[in-house]
């Protein structure tokens, strides 16, 4: 006979209500209890009857993640963390790339008939399109939308990056920004300015380079930096994403510039690639998988009728020191 939830409860030594909570709202039970339930599920071969549950609860069984660029490796761990939580709770993770998806199609995806909830990773979406189902925002956020946010303090993280360069002795410090209007890019730029101003320095126009988080824009910033007077250009450069940092380093090294001998470079995110380039990149590490897990748990609470508080949940970052930063030349 098909295993039932009561069979899982018997094997795990808990109540059926505890099994239900462990599978649908894992944050409400202890890690030890959840492990017992998952072991019992595997042992009994129990499977949620998702079709029956969704029909009974008038749900689709799907959660949609809206991602601004699926080609960006930054999002892989976040999506993995989301799926890690949603799967055991019986929800399918659907993903749409907002950069290439038609806006009208996105509106259709955000309907209750297509998805039970949204996890939004794109801060450039219109708020009015995201109010039809429960929403949680992760990493980026839509300022006009009142919904829970799981993110880092980007301004403080940028200040940490600048503090590292200054501790090494750099006083001419440049910044490659993200796209104009992007909430992450603006916060990181603000943190950069604040950290410099506190030390009596400023980020002038010649030391602020355009960017859009891509490899190509990092390379373009490097070309601008290379054309500047070697005695005046920044000896340390903080880039608002690791991809841009890789593009910047690759181009200056092709032109005979040593990293970090001639210029120190620090990125942001800690994507997997950067520990394996030469030199390995110093960066600000975001807890990307944990961001995904917490966003999914917040959404599950809302879907199960729990409290949908709109306060921010801030996660800590870490400065990861590698070989791309050092004391400035002739310091």
C-alpha cells in the first residue's frame, strides 16, 4: 500500500502534525526533528500527493523566481538555496529571466493561476505587477513594494571594501559602479563615497567608472583607467561585482599591468570562478545560498497563513582576502 503520513510519523517517532510542519514549514521545527522526519520519509518511500493537496487548497504548487540575468553565475547558489527549502515542502521552483521575458508574459506568470508566490531578485520590476500573490524580495528589492526583504547591507559592505584598500595604504581609490538606478549599485556607490569622505578623501569623476555588473563593462572600465595618467589614476579599484572585476583584471594584465603590483583590485559577491583566476580575487562574500533559503522560508510562512511581516532581514557579509590586493606601488 502507498505509504501515508501516519507511517512517516510512526517511523520518526513524532506526531502527524509535526511531520506536516517539517515538510511544509521546516523553520517551525528543530533541525534534529526535521532530520528525523526526512529520514523517515526516505525509509517509508512517502510522497506528498501534490495534485490532491493543490486541488484541495486551490493552489498551483509552484513558486516563481524572477531573476534579472540567468547567465550571471551569481544567482546559481541563491536558486539552489530556494529549491532546497521549497522541494521538501512540496513546491516546484519556476524561474523566469526578467531581462529576456516579455513584460506582459511576466504579468501572466505573477497571476494566482500560474504561481502561488513570487521570489523577486530584480529590483527594476514595476511594483503594481507584483501584488497579485505573496511576494518575498531577495538581494535586490523594489522600493515601492511593501513585502519582506532578505538582503545584505550593501552600503556597509562597500565601506568594508574601501577600508581594506585604505588599510593597505591606498589613497587614490577608484570605483566601478553598477547600472544607474539599480538599488544594489546605488547603495554600494553611497558606501564607497562615505568611506572615502570619512578619511578626508573624495570620489571624483575621474575615479568613478561606468559599469553594469558584466565582464564587458569591467573591461571598458579598465580601458578608461589605462588611458589615465599613471601618476594620477587610482592604485586601488573597488568594483561593484566580481564579473566586472574579472573583466578589469584581464584587460589591464593584457596591457602589461601587474595585479596587485601596479593596481589592487577588489570585487563583490564571491562567485566560484574568482578563487581560481590569477591572481585570485579579493572580494566581499555574500551568503547567497542562505539568502535563498531564508527567502523561501519567509514565503512558505506567508503561503501557509503565517505572519507576513515586511521588515528587512539583513545577513552578514565577509571580506575574503586573496592575492589581488596589496600595498600600493612605491608605498
